[in-house]
């Protein structure tokens, strides 16, 4: 089964954090631990580069991804995530004053094939993965959640299973795209 990296679609606006210096500490630990208990909704705004606006690439997305993660409007939550896996935490945010949800993906795996996968790692003692060119995952539990990250990475890359990608395409949602980045081969 194919695996994909979730990306923002360039033809749509992207959410940027308002007052990112002051708000950024609240995002610390995202992808590493649950944040909902002490969470306060953060303000974002939809941004489009002026060059993109001139090209007509400034539409509001149905669903979007940017540095802080995957953003979903509450009205689409049940359609996108009908089972609400416990490894996915949905944090309230405001984008241009509208209610949205920011996904905190707590589903991780370290069950990958290190010989067939192609990673870039930091040179420090932790050897944390910071970029992925290709990945072969053996963990069958990622399929039931649909989205995941790599445990020994900086958690900036959100992966999607073929089932999740097909589901988003069936719903006809615009604002994200998927780049094939590997395969799921359960042992």
C-alpha cells in the first residue's frame, strides 16, 4: 500500500499564526504529547502571497496544511474522521475569526525498514530525522488511524495512508495534496 506526505496545495491560502512569537510556546510539544488540557484557541489568518493572488491562487481551502499541521473546519470533522481515533487530538483555533480545528497527531511509529528508507538525520547525539525522501513502514496500526509521524523525527512530516488519501479525494476536499513518499508493508 502506498504512503503519502501531506502538503498544502499552492492554489489556496495557508493559515499563519498571528503574533507567532507570543503564541508559538503554546505549540511546543505538538506531535509529542497531548495538548488539549491546557489549550487556549490560537488566532491564525489565511495568507496568500501577492504573486499568487495575481495568479488567482487565493481561494479559501476546505482543509489545509501548513507548518503547524493539518487544519479542519468543525463542520467537516465527522466526514473526514468518522471514527475519531484517540491518537488524533483536535485543538480549537480561529482562522480569520472562524472556528477551525488543528490536528495534533499523536500516532507515531518507529517500525520502518532502515535499509530501504531514505532519511536525513541531524548530526547531533539524538540523530533525529528531519527530512524524509522515502519510507518503508512495517507497522500495520498506521492504517487504522490514517495519519502518522515517525517517532524518531522532528514530527514535521505528516504521513497519510492510501485509505486516507482516497477518502479525502472521495469527499472532494480542496486545499491539500499528497506526494507519494513510500509504502506500507506490514510484516
